[in-house]
């Protein structure tokens, strides 16, 4: 079987190569060179160290190694989506779009098509149910990344391999250490997909600039301070507001007037909700319910956390609506509601959250 392994230089994808060799495969390693190259030729995310480590891994395990570039495609698909969503006052999820459109989209169309499987260092697994492949959760619930993969389609999930999905992060680091991999003690990357090395606010400011506006207390209408633009803030945010006497939480945004509304306290009632409407819901493998009346029990996530929340899902016209069993903090339009079976094992799919006034 011909396998393409996407390796970034981090510990997870490095151990993927080791695991594949242990399974008897001889993968071809691909490093996807993606930065932020704009019309002025500005590039973020220097990749030299990543490439050096990935090159070492390829030599150590005797694998073919290819560096490929998807700069332009990343700009057109992920960066433009992110900027557009932020400008509209939404909370985007670049990681989901990057997986769907770049790693398993553009890469597949250009190079992956020549391989039987594509292996990555995601903490996820696949399960076969009634002859069909499902995206399913990882052994390490803290590291589980199925929520970042919940926009992939059936053709993509059918071709994916997650060789570390059955391992705990601690076990991955142990393997890396025992194999003397240079990434063994390397920190996990943080931030936007391939943009882990740059500050998110700096990224947004470069494309949207600053636009000073008021920070207003929701309950009283009192002006508490100023912000540099609604696009720097998201619903549920509690840090980076520069207000004293907190904690303060962002409750809503007035896009037209460039006003951020906040509330004070640890348990601000207005920052919680139980109704989560989603548009454009996509099932990864198949719709497990078909046309149904009433509600179905589910588990779900609306942000990247180890914890699942439980509730029921119902149809309302073209929308799927989650009714949560408990109040959920910071329901942010633009983010994705990711739906799982009630056992928190199979990931059914996801839809974009819209305003809860539905």
C-alpha cells in the first residue's frame, strides 16, 4: 500500500513515520510549505527548522521526502475565509477549513491522489460501522482533534490514517524519546493551523487594521473603555479587554456601530445559552437519522475542549438545532457545532453556528 505521510516537524507527525515503519509500510513524507505570502511577497512562518527536522526523519527511516508548496491555495481558501468571517463579526475556525480544503483538499488533488492512504499526526481514529468508515475519537480525550476534522467528507475520511490516534500524548513523547527523534521535547504548536508562529491579533490587524470603538456594559449602557476594532474580539472572550474589576466577558458585538458589549462576573447569566442553531450541516459519512420527527440524543462540542456536552438535536426547516442539557458559555456565530453519537465515539458531522435567536 502506498502511503503519503504529512509531516510538519512536530513530535506527533514525526512519530507517525515511526509507527508506519513499525506496521511494515514505507511512506513517502510530504512537508507542506505554507506561510502567508501576500501581494507584497510577505511570508510568515519560517519553515527552516521544521524542514530540517522532517528531512532528518526521512533520512533516519529511509523514506522518500518531498517539499510541496500550497501558499496560493492557502491564501485563497483559508486566509480569505478567516478575514471575511472576522470582518462580518463571526468567529472563524481556520483549522477546520485548512484540514478540509488544504491538507485533504488541494494536497489530495495534486499529490495525494497517487497514494492509497494519507497519514497524519491528528489525534483521531476511524471506525467501520456497517461497512462504512466513520471519523471517531482518539484514545487521548484531552488531545482529541476530531472537532478540527469535522468538516471533511466521506471520500476524505475513507482515505485517511491516524497512526497515533490509539496513543496517549505521553506515549507519543515516549516513543519519540526512545527513538531519539529531534522533536521529542518540542512544544506543541499553537495558533491558526499552519500559522502557529504568528500572533493572531497581529495577523488580523495586518489585513483589517484598527478601528477604535467603545466597550459598553450590557446591563447599564455605561462606557467602560475602548477597543481597537470588534474583529479582535469574540463572544465569550474574557481576556485582553484591558478592563479592571473583572472578570469581564464579551457578550455581543454591534458590528455596524463597532461596539463591544460586556458583562461582569464569573457566572454572568447573559453569556450562557442552551439553543445552538446550525446552518449548512454536513454529515461526514451519512445521515444516521434520515427524516425524523422530534429529537435525537447526541453529544457535541462548540469549541476545542476535552469535554463533551450532551443534548438533543432537532430539525427546524433547513437548520439543525442543538438543545443542550446544560447551559453553554460563549455560543459564537461562525464557529462550528460538532455532533457526535451519545457515546462520544463517532463524529457525525458539523454545521456553522448562527445567531441563537432562532
